C-alpha cells in the first residue's frame, strides 16, 4: 500500500522544507538496501530507475520486484523513471509500474526540449502520472568520474524556466546550477542566487541531479531554496564497490556471494545518512496520512459473443491484447474463457490500469474506440463492464511488515 502519489509526496517535502532522496538502483541489493534505510529512518523515498543503467539489468525483470518491495514497505514510496530517452520509454515505464517519469531532453535546444517534454506531460496526465522535466544541462555520467565527461554545463535561466514550466506543464523542475553527475574531485560551486530566483518565481518542487559529492552545507542551502528531490547514485555505487573490494582483500577465496555480502548494508548506511541530513527522516507517517495512495484500477468486462465462431473470437481477443495493451496507462490486458460450460458469461477482458485517470483516457483513446466499435461491440451485445479500485493486495503472508528490511522478506 505505501506506494504513494509522487506529486503529493514532493509537494509535502517542498511545503515543509526538506528533500526526498531519489536513489538510483541497479540490483536487488540496492533495492533492499535503500528500503531498509528508509524503514530505519522512517523516511519517504523515491526508487529511481535510470535508463542509462538498463545495460546492467533487465528493466522488465527488475520492476516487479521494485513494485512488490514498494507495496510491502511501511514507509511511503514512489517509483520513478530517471533520464528516460523518449516518450516510448515513459509509456513503457508507466506500464511496468513507475508512478513518476522523467524524459531528459535537456541536451536539446529549448524549443525541442519543450516539445518533447510537453508530449510526455500530455501522455502522463492521461495516466495520472507526474512528470519531471530538466532545463539547463547537468553534465557527466552517474557512477563515473565527472571529470572524464565534462560536457558543457549550461545553467538554467530564470526566463527559460518560467516559459518551460508554463509551456510544458511539468510537475517538478530539475535545474542546473552547478552540479554534475558522477564522481567529483573538489567541490562544485553552486549558484544559490539563481536557484533562489527560480524558486521565488515558480514556487514548485525543484530537483537536483548529481547529488553525490556535495557537502552537508551545500545540501542544506539547496533545500532552503526549494529543492525537494535530490538524485543520488554515484556515492552508493562507490560504497558498494568499496565493500566488495574490502571482502576481496579480506579473503581472496571469497566467491560471488562472499564478495557482495556487505553491499546491501553499505548502500543502506549511505542512504540513511542522506535521509537524516536532508530532513526526510521521521516524515513517513505524516506523508502517508497526507498523500494519496497510488492504487491501480481493474477494468473488468464479462461478455458473451454472438455471430462469430471460436477462431474469430480468438482472433478478436488477440487483436484486443495487442491494441489495447499499447494504450498508455494500460499495464496488462488479460483475456479469458469461462471454465464452466454453463457459466452465465463465457468470456472476459481484465484490463489493468495504472491509475483511475486511465478509465477516462482509455475510453476516449482512438485505438480503443476503433477496436470496440469495429470488432468488439458488434458481436458482444451481452456484456457487463465495471471498474474496480484495488483496495489491498496481499503479497506475502511471511513478510515482516514494518520491521522489514534487507534480508527480511518472506
Ligand atoms: P550522482 O550519480 O552524481 O549522485 O547523480 C545521480 C543523478 O543525478 C541521477 O539522475
């Protein structure tokens, strides 16, 4: 249940002067470590999945684990696509369970960035999903030496920030004010004046990318000036790598499990330190009570067909799975046939929507309208259609709930 609406979560952080950590995860060890820290610190948390990391894990395989972990957590969690490459990436991420998306067009010029981001916002709105946009350019690559990928840092300007938010409708704005992604030598110089002006003008949750390597004082000043989400990865990757090196040095005979044994705890302890510094620690209960839960909807249709044979029925179902399954916000389309021959209804569609907003957008979507009018309704006059809000899902009777953390899952 503690999967919550990310817009509500970040608005709470913004209104109360703290920041939620968005931690990029690259493995189950990271996932468990990040959530164990959030449970210990009683902090809201964002589980981030960066498209640039999709070479290191199978996004489709990892997402079910991320979603189960989020839903069985006792602290509020959001799941975010970080640095998505395209509109399709965002549609796919929402289908797999992300409830916040970012498509990064910050490397393109202003009007292209606006156009790309606007299209993402239009799609995501129909899915009830908030969107982060980035304006200005934060160079570097997460997990690598920032100096090796200097790029050209481009600071966000106030005038462009105003126009960008107005024209795109983004829910959160990632700004470039001097941070870089990746491992830094020395301390970056941050332009707080610029940040303050943007915050004063926009009054919306701001996001900082490239959180690794900043000082405690820098974090505090960022948060004072409107930063409500901090993206953080390289320091976690370095802590994980240091623990593996330590285990390799301690015993050269260590195999895989011996080498990675401390990764969860290394990640967890780094995350917890940040949650305490950024002020999200201790906020879980408040956030849970103030934020809307993120609950899917099941669109259920039971029906009987008339005038088509079995082959045509199977073809219609296959076409429906293909066409309806591609509509943004649809997570899954299941077709079924009654087990009992004398059942009152012989066929079903079970369409899983990510959010109640999809009830309407799905209904109006031209692909749905065409399919329903051309193939389905003419043969399925006898039907019942109901949308169900999922009240609760039980994931595991063995899970330890609030005490859950690394290694405690059922
Ligand atoms: P760091 O890897 O520098 O912490 O940046 C993470 C980030 O911004 C992910 O989007």
